[in-house]
């Protein structure tokens, strides 16, 4: 457990980012395999409210802006807000990222997106690496790894009903490389949103 801790909250951003991304990728493929092999098609369609926020009545720019606003302010905001908390040593934002990766895999495996893909898609790295969601969730992963040192609350267990405030919040805790990672994460979210806009409007 100590080795896992040392890797996941390593002082070197590249170590914790690579580890978090690899774990996320494995969780995605696991969720994808389960969804494709065991779950009914479109089982999860409509369970997340994101589709209702996305504009599809205008052009690429309108759709892009609506996706970016949802992804950065809502989804990205949840990642950063969660990283204000630590359960012992574990950044809570990491749990959110794990859920992002896994649920995206489940959606791929069950064809549960608001825009029907036609049929279930078998787990495929090439399909994943070309999908808009891959870039968006990778962006969230960059943000999560970059912001773990912003934490101000501490809990001993996940089931504790209250958290102890251990220090004041400040952006000054972000190092230069963490700021770069944060910006790169936002850039990946923009790129994924652009690809998603094209997919929504033009198929």
C-alpha cells in the first residue's frame, strides 16, 4: 500500500499522471468489456444529464461552446472540487477520474450515448484512441493529477460524515509543471469537444 501511495501522490507530476492515466485506461477497458459482454444495449442511456446541456441546433461553434462549458465547469469542476478532499492520503478527485473512465467504458460497451452508434462496439484500443471522449477524459486526468496539492480537507474514512479543515486554500500551491498540466488538460478537453461537435452535427 505504501508503494501505491508513493506512486499516486508522487512529487513528480509525470509519475502520478502516467500512473493515473494507465489505471484509468485499464478501468475503461474493463468497463467496456463488461458492458459489451454482459449488459443490455442502451442500458445507461439518459442516466446523465449532459445531453440536455449540449446545443445541437446551431453550428459547430455553438455546439463546441456548450460541450466545453459542460465539460470544464461541471465535469472538470467536480474533479477539482473533489481534490479539495483527501481520505487519509488518497485524493478524492482520483475516485472521480476512475468513475469517469469506467463509466465511459460502460457507455461504449452498451451503446448508451444520446447519439446512437448503431450497435454495441467491441473493446478496441484504436476506436478508443480516436474517440472524442478519450481526449476529454484524458484532459480530466491531467487536471486531477495537477491539482492534488490544493486539498484543504481531510477525512479518515470514506464514510466519515464530516471533514476536518487542515489548511487554507490557495492556487499558489500549484507548481509550474502542474499549471502546465492544468492548461494541457483544458486544451485536451477543447480538442475532444471539437471532435464531439463534428460527430454530433455530421455523424
